[in-house]
């Protein structure tokens, strides 16, 4: 009697790994399928449960074209699906805010647009920006599948810039020509202004202001402007009387 194909062949068992929920292939559990007779069929003797992770011993039934069979014990390893936290790497990015401002957790992750849609980020604890300085904080990245990453970032808190409130105002002569520039709230006047003030004082019989260089007090400046206006008015009145 001729030996059966089962007697003439030896299937080689080969372990395989699948993810939770995947269906294992019986063919992948036989390492020398290409060496077996053409038309040989293989199948798991019982369905393989891949609903949870772990290893299990299963039997592969090898059926040859002549109807003879071999049974081969193999291992199927069921692995957990990689979480989104396993598959992604958030990039930390430092940020700077002013005292009193609220930092944005999104601005502390440099590759937010590359993370899965629906990913949420938040500081693990509130960031204190009541005073200037640098602090290390943790950003919690939560993916749609519920997995998380924690990223350490630096928040730099700085004092707000102080902006100047003064404005330049140009003084003009009778011909609307700009003759000088005064800064509101400052105490400096040009030499031309001081000459006009001195002339106004002389025209009204008042004592001239003391020569104090480029600096004068607010009171002296106000007095000088008043005298200048008085002198202009007096000159205009004299012209009308002469006419």
C-alpha cells in the first residue's frame, strides 16, 4: 500500500502574532506551505478568539489532496492594539506671556496639527502668571481613544512694556509755519520760544525770565506763554489804533 501524503510530509509549525480583533491566518501558522503538495488545505481546528490579548495554543488541521490529514499545534499571540499615545509624539514648545495673561496649552504643543483630530490639551495644573519668571509646567495631551501623553514645557512670564503717553505738538507762527516742537508734559522749550517770551516780557514792562538754559519750570513756561499772548494782543490793538 502506498504511503499517504500525510505520511510523506511534515508540516512545520510557525507561531504568529495578531492584534486584538484581527483574524489569524492558518496558512501563516505553517512555515513550509510551499513545500507541501499542491492543493493542500489548512484551517484552525476551532476558531481562534482574538477578543483579548494573550497567547493561546491552537491546532491547525492540514488536509492533503489524497484526503489524509496532519494536526499541528501552534501558538497564536494576540497583542494589544497600539494606542494613539503609542503612535504619536507631541512636540513641546515654550511660550512667553505677560504678567496676568493666561497661557494657551495649545501653543505649548508645536505639532498640534499633526496629532489625531479631536486631540485635546490642557495644563495639568493652572499656570500662575501673577509675577514674572520662568516655570516648568506639564501639558496633558488626551487622544480620542482616551490614551494620554504628558509633556513638560516652559512658560516665561514677563512684565508688560511701558508705553510713552506724551505726544508731540508743533507750534506754528502767524504764517502757519512750524517753528518749534514741544512735548506735552516736558519742560524743554526751544531757544526761539525763549526769545519770544523774553520779547513779550520786555513789551509789557515785566521782568524777563531768568536764563536757566534749556530747562525751565512749568510755572515759568506758563507765564511766558501768557505774556507772549498778551504781547501779541497789545501789538494788534496798537496797529488798530494807529490805523
